[in-house]
């Protein structure tokens, strides 16, 4: 089960930055931290939103071929699960494909 909070190290890894860089970003964004044991934790939703925003900003650097391939893959995944009676949310974000699948399977 996923926790609704991330440690600063996990958040820094998700954002591809150092922990010190993450602390500067958290201060700039005014994210509040809660200490759990020896770790400072942050809301998972805020970190995921930041990751998505960064990926969307990087889209302008993508070639049309990469964008088209990503969108085609997302549509293929959507069709695959629709044929099996599942409605899932799949989104092409940059060169990544985001979905609500859990370990490659639809949520129940």
C-alpha cells in the first residue's frame, strides 16, 4: 500500500535532484514537512504534481516523432484494457506514460 507521504530522499529521487536541492524547492513552494521518526515527509500529491508539471514543461523539447509514439502507446494501452472490459486513465506526459494501473493491472 502506498503511503500518502514521501520522505525527502524519496521526493528528491522522484524529482531527479539532490536532497539539498529538494529542500530549496520545498522552501520555495512553501511545502510543509512533518517529521516522522528521523525523516521529514511531504505530501505525495504535491510531489507527483511537481513531477507532472516538470514533464509537461519538457514536452516542448520533444520531437514530434517521440510525442506521436508516446500518444500511440497510451492509446494502445487504453484499447487493450477496453477490450477486456476495464476503463482506465492513461495519459501521455512528455515521453512518459502515466496511468492508474497498479503493477500493470487495473485497479479493482
